C-alpha cells in the first residue's frame, strides 16, 4: 500500500517508488539469513511479535511522512526497510513453528495451508487496502498499525499455550564431515 500512497498521496514519481520496492526486497534478501540465524534458540513468539511490532512501527513512519516535508520520502524508505525486516522476523519463526506443531503425517498440509493463507492475504490486501486508502490514508495506516500491534500482543499471549518443545527455535547443527581415513589405508569395501 505504500507505493499507491506515495504516488497519490505524496506525489512521488515512479522511479522513486521503484526504489521503495527495491529497498524492501533488498532488505529481505540481505536480512533473511542473519535474522534466521539470530532467531536460533530464541522464543518463537517473541520473534514473530517483533516482526509484527516492526510492521506497526513502519505504518507509523508512513503516517508521519506528510508532516516531514522534504524528509517524507526518507520516512517511506525507512518504512519499506522496516517492513522487510519485520517479514523476516515473522517468517523465520512462523514456518518452523508450523512444521513443529503439525502431526508428521499432515505436515505438508499444514505447510500448504500456511503458505496459502500468507499468499491469500498478499493477494487480497492490495484490493481491500486500495479501497480503504482512497477513503483515508491516515485511517488506512492507523488501522494497519493497530492490527499489527494487536497481532504482536496476541502472539505474546500465545507463548504459554505452545508445547514446551516448540517454544524455542532450534539451533543449527554443525555440518557432518566424513571421517578421514588414515594415511595409506585402503578404502573400506562395501558389503552391498
């Protein structure tokens, strides 16, 4: 919703809107692995709540943009970057949590349902968001900030309901390296 608002509400041209999209995509590409690594051994709901909190904060940056004059575009760039980081925090914890909570024989269905719900939201948001944006940009981003903030609080409340084994993200295992054979030893014969 930031690009249509930047164009219609702030009069920002297409090249600068393209840079907003690039800032968001580049943030996801650059931050995804470090955030996933930082999530290891941490409480999943805290990571997801941090993602929702980041998105709520980004909405506040968008709300503040018109009042910032010449810095309004910079506020939108920051919002685009913060949204990308929020997505990374959320998905780094969510998808492994879904996999851990799903019964083994239904894991594929759980993962598919999660993916479908994510993409359904991404497909419907532009249509619904554009309608709301045409009514009031302030209302649109205030509602988005409130929804993301409420989601963060809800996620934190979820922590106590999760099984203890699913509360923390797993730590990565070191790569298994084959044992070196002694110098001069003949390779072992296979029995197969």
